C-alpha cells in the first residue's frame, strides 16, 4: 500500500521535477521487466519528485490493462522509498476504475487519469467519468487536460468540491486562458503540472501561471541536463533557460516534429543514443530512421561534452 495520502502526494510532487519513464520492450515487443527496473533505479538516483509509470511516454496506449499493472508493480518494487510512483487510468470508465483499483493494490501512490477513449463528451459526462474513478480509489488523482478531455474551469471547480482525492490537473493543451481561469478559481486547492510534449519549452510561461512543476520526457536520457534546466526555471534564470533552449531543447523539438508519434519515439531513440536502449516502440508508433537517429546522437553529444 502507498505511504502517501492524497495530501502527502499533493505536497510532494511540486517540490521537484517529474518524469514519465519509457517502458522497456524486447525486440519482440514484450515487456522487459529487468531493463525497466534498472531504468527506474537510475532515474530515482536523480532529484525527481515523482515518476509516472506506464504513462504517455511509457506507451500506455499500447499496453493491455494487465501489462499496465505489471509495469506499475515493477516500478513500485524498483523505486527507492520516498519516490512516488503514479499509475495511469483511462480508456472507458469501467477499465479506468479497474486500472485505478489495480494500481492501488500494486502499491502505487497516485493516479493520472487519461482522457476517455475516442469519444467526444459534454462536461457533465467528463465529470461523471472523473467522479467514478475518484470514488473507486483512495489514492490522489490528477486529471489530464488533453485531447477529448478538455475540462472547463467550472467543471474543475465542481470536481474539486465533489472529490476530496482529486489533487491536481496536468495540462497537455497549452491554452493559457483556460489554465489561468482554472488557477484563478482553484489556487492552492490543486497542483498544476505542465504536460505538453517537451514541456521545457513552456516551463517559464507556465511558471507565471502558477503551474507547480512539469513532466520532463528528456529526463529519461539526459537527466543531468533536465535537472539543470529545471533548477534554472525555478531560479528565474532566464539567461540560462534560453541558452539551454537554443542549444538543445528547440533543435530537439524540430527533430521531434518530423514524424507523428515522435514525441515518444525520439525519447526511446535518446535512450539508445546514451547507451541504455529500451527497445523499439510498439505499433502504431514508428522509430526514428537512421539519419534522424544520427542527428539526435550528435545533438546529445553537444551537451555531454
């Protein structure tokens, strides 16, 4: 069972950088528990405030529900004490409830609730989905504002009143007006996590909006750089932030934007480039081609000298 109550988790996560570990696969696309366990141990050796197992960068969308729980169990066993592990819940409401309950049994510390699968919905339907999952677990829940789960400020306010274990919102939309309105209404009642692809690009402006922290994908393969960047953001050291943006982050984003799904694929390519290969991505994603991989390797070398 988790050592973190929802209030404990809400206090812990904003204290540092967050990340979504990639899920290790064999060349046959089976889960590689030994490789994944080693990755969790390596990441936990850096100052990280929480890890999201089997999240978006961890290819949640390509894992079966049973695999999700196995990945979460492996992360919980592999992380040292004090590093919170958050698990995903999503797809239809029934499956999301099962995943939330399974994650709690596996010892996870919190839940990231992904958008419902495929269908569009009104705010009342989204709210019912969130309430059902929150009532199914005692863990702290963070809702993911992305895709077909765009939460109106009033909906977030009602959910926070109805669900004591709703602790935060992760933003993957980039709508500054929406997030400003939510923060103005909710303030310290929630924590706010930046969750756009390559979140470092938005770290400074989001900090001004009250977002507590952000999830870094590049932390998977350049953790020292990711931590230096996070520290510069927290110091409001704009000169260092923009130097690191120009020297690595923005060229990385340009390469990421060359292919659909590369927000995940490029992170796995980065793992291979630094000598910690995590296996291929599962379909429908595709890996970087040889030329793109060489460009990424050269880019990483510039900040590793």
